[in-house]
């Protein structure tokens, strides 16, 4: 009788040990999976943060130069497929260098952010606004020929007529270029808009819109850009 009870107790203890061991093993095995989930989420968060840093200008909250260039490249490819133009407008604060020296980079960035907000209310949902350089914004206008782009830019100029920076009135000048009329790729199109703006500025007139004219074989080097000026 005593032998039977001892055997039963031993068997029960062994069975309990097996169950407990199995349960502990399962917990231990699950822990790496849980940690892996946390690590995966952390990695995804880090990736999102890096992408935001690449694609969003931290000082204005607008699209970054890198995002603008990527979007424009994609949009030009789409424009070829659907047979419609795409235009670019580069906006520059008049006297931006002297303005930055007087009020500082932070104030200029805040002004560009305000311009971006005002522009947004005058544009379509699929138009893109970005910061291209220290004192310049860029707007991509899909499915817009030059005349349509100029009309849009005139509205944007109107939206910043009352804009001031530390009490000083702010004006902007703009260069406009269109694909396929003035360039066939993103870099060429942006350069054409910059050329139009810079050459127009050389005439001594601020607060104007300068547009490329059609050139043969998309030649948009500095000495081959022709300008129309709209007040």
C-alpha cells in the first residue's frame, strides 16, 4: 500500500513538472517574439521619422526640395502618358538676402511657412508646394499649360499682398516654366523657371511674374530663355 502511494505521488509530481516545464518553455519562447514586435515597431517609427525628415522641410512644414524633385520626375512621366503639360513656378522673396540679414533665417522661414499656407487655399488639392532654397518656394502645377500656370500664380501673388515680416511689407517675384515646352525633365524644368526668374530680376523689376517662351529643341540655357512679363 505504502509503495503504491509513493509511486502515485512520484508519477503525479513528474507529470506536474512536465506541465510546468512546458508552460515555462512556452513563455520563454514567446518573449523574443514580443521583443521582436517592439523592435519592428521601433524600426518602423524610425523609418517614418527619417522619411519625414527627408520629405518635409523642418522649418516650414512644406515639402522638401528632395520630395519636390521626386514628385516632379514622377509627374513628368505621367504627363507624357496622358499627353498633358505640367508647369513649375519658383517664388523668390524680393531682396531675400538683405532681408535675411536684417530679420534672420528663422523669421524668413516663418514667412515662407505663412506663404505656403496662403498658397494652399488658392491651389488644387493635387498641386504641390515646397521649399526649394533659403528664400524660395516652388509650386508644381500638374496638367497646367503656361497660361493656366500664370493665372494660378497671379492668384498666389494676390494672396501675399498683405504679408509682412516684422512690420516690413513682403513682395515676391516668380519664374514659370512648362514641360514639354521649355524642358523635358525635372531638372531642366526647374532650371528654366529659375532662369526666367533670374533674368527677369536682372531687368531691375521686382514683384513680377516671368515666363519662359517656347524654345527650339527645349534649349533653355541662360542665353536662350526669353521672357514675357506680367504685372
